[in-house]
């Protein structure tokens, strides 16, 4: 038998990848919801792989596949459903019983999707084509692990919300979880759980409890007199404004190096982001609101004890831990240089890799290199990243530091 050269195929939406004979044709239909593979010279031989119109937890769905395929076979003229152990993912296989046909049907579950595959070939050529189709499907790898993890998290949160708030009739949709008068976005929760899987249950419980507390707040009804006492600035990456439909409406001011200043109303440990609609309702402007938020930031206490380290060359590093979700916001404090230039020298550097971290350190070459490697690492692994870049703190203000 002649050896076959194989070509790699990546689904346009990133759902799966596989290999198929390089001399075959590959076609796509319905925006790649169905993809076909087969020899150019034959229109009676080929394999189609289609996305089923469902989003599921495939780990729960797997045991249902034999039943689903068996129920569909009478209409498709097939039979003999069995597990296909040659597949990378859980899948079942059945024989095509159409007269003169020798192909198969498959249902394959992986990630958050179920794939339906079917092969077409003359019954007399089973021994020629079936081994090639089976080898092709053995290379199929569904690349939806992250989507599956988000789906499982959504289901877990949905079950808790339904128990605690049955009146909301929460349902899953393409944006997250939707109730009668609110939408719950899960992107931040997903990042937090992924960064600390050992604390998964605790993080989810706190998230659901916080939602219950925020439901009691008069969102969109605060007066300016009430809002101005609770207004605080929050630093966010510019990409945050594009993360979901809720964030896009947040009021934001450009700051430095891909970081923007957003604003939030604080109620205990709940933060409600200020929107452009709030600004219009309060009949104030962004500059006046910024000044009020900054004044409130200045009234926040600093930690009574600051952790740090001293270097042999005289350089120092200080980690500001506030446990209020506002450590990074203190980079905006107008007295930052005066407060830390004594122990650190002037100018000094600062980093805000995530929401809960502010590190300030002397501008010394070795200390810079070591600290900024850690900043980049913390930024990559954080649930609430802000920036991997260092900033230079001078008597005249703050600027991006040269690396």
C-alpha cells in the first residue's frame, strides 16, 4: 500500500483540528458549521463533520450519546451503535444501512460541543476507504477546553443563583446568565477561579453572595450627593472596556501606557462602575468627577505596616497591601512621591500588575530587572490584570519607565 501524505486542518472558529490526505479536497458550508473531506476525482466518496446546534457540558453529555444516535438511526438508515475507542474524545459509531453504502455515522463529544460525522462510500469499497476515514477521525482533536471550563462554571453558578433567587428565573444565554431584570457576566469570575483552582468553591460562593448584596443597591438611582461620598478611581487595562457589553458603558479617562482610569461607587466590598449615563444624570463633567474620586482616594488609610526588602546596594522594595481592592488605585495618590521617596530615593519605580498589587522600589538596575520579571509574571497569572509595565514616579508626576 502506498504511503499517504497528510495535511493539517484547523477549523476556522477554532473548534477542532485534524489531519487529512494532502491530495484530497476540503470544503466548508454554512460558515464552517459543516466541513467536508474527500478525493477530488470522486463525488461518491467523502466525510462530513458538522457542529451540532447545542452548547453542552460534554463530560455530562457523553453517556447520552449512544441513546441519541440510536434514536436518530431509523431516519438515517443505520444501526449497530457502539463506542469507537480509536477516537481521542468520547464518541460512538454506527453503520450506514442504506442500500449500496458502506460508510459510518459518529457522534463525538468534547469541550462544549458535540460533532456529527458521516462517511459516504460504495459498499464494495469498504476495505479501501474506511481505514483512511478512521485514521482521519483518529487525529481529530476538539480544542474547546477553556469553553468547557466556562460552561461548567456557568452551570455551577446558575444552580446557586436559582436556589437563592428563584424569582429571577435565571437562564444561560450567549452573554452569561440572564435574569428577569439583570445580566450576570462571568468573565472576571472565570479568570479568578482559573488563577486559584484550589479556592474554587469559596470564590464562587463569595461571587454569588456579592450578587445578592448588589441586588439590594439602588443602581442607577443614586443622587450626586450620595454618589460623591462613595466615588473612587480604579485603574483598568484599556482592553477591559471591550471585555463585555457592561464594561463598554463604563466612564473612563485615558491615563498611561494602555491603562485607563475608571470610576466606581463603593458600598462595603461591592463596587458599581460609573457609566456615561450616570454622568449625564448627575449633570456633572468627567473632570469634576475625577477630582471628587481622587479626593476620596486621599482619605483612604495606608497600611500601618508595609512589607518590603532591602538590597545590598542600598535599594529598597516596598509592597503596599491594602486588602480593599484598591491597592493599585493608590498609584494615583498625589502624595505618592513624597511618601516613598525618602526610603526609595528619587525618582523611584512602581508596578501595578493587578488590581490588588502596588509595589514601589528604588530605581536600581538589578532591582529593576528582578522586580519587573515578577511584574510580568504576576500580570500573566492574575485574575484582574492591569499592566506588566513599570512606571517612574517623580516629583512632577508619573510616566512610563524605560525598561
